[in-house]
C-alpha cells in the first residue's frame, strides 16, 4: 500500500502539535537516550512517555534500536523537511500579502501627512 504525502504530513504535524512530544524531540536532538532516561526528564509516567514516543515513531521522527532490554531512541529530522517545504509554500503567500498590506498602510500614512 502506498502512503500519501498528506498522510505523512498529518502524522508529523500531529506529532509536533503536543508540547511534551516537542520537548522529547528537543531532548533527542541533543543526543540519543533510552526510554527510561527520557522518562526521568518528564513529570509524567513511563507509560505516558512511551505513548508519546510511539506517536513520534509513527511520524518517523524517532527511531528505536533495541539491544536486549534497552530501547535506545534517536531523533530523525527527515520528516520535518517535508513539513518545512509544505509550510514554505505558504510563507511565500503570506509574505506577499503582508508586503501588500505594508504598502497600503504606508500609502495611507503619506496621504495623512499631506493633509
């Protein structure tokens, strides 16, 4: 089954919508950690952290390497690239709109000064 780009983006945006998951990504961006090490950094249960990690894994933002009983996690930023490219298209749109607004406001300021 081929997965759509929209479905991948939905998972990435859904994953980063939560502040705890963003904090987990920030921690992993500084270096890999075990699930237990991550859980120690947050005021929620190990089970709660595990649920957040699974969401991040489904979005492709976290990889897991299992060695015996130890589950080592690492941050994978590649899915964020697609999200950044998607947002960049809208950045161009909004910059053009804001530039037009700035031009309009400046024009009104100049006409008020002439009065």
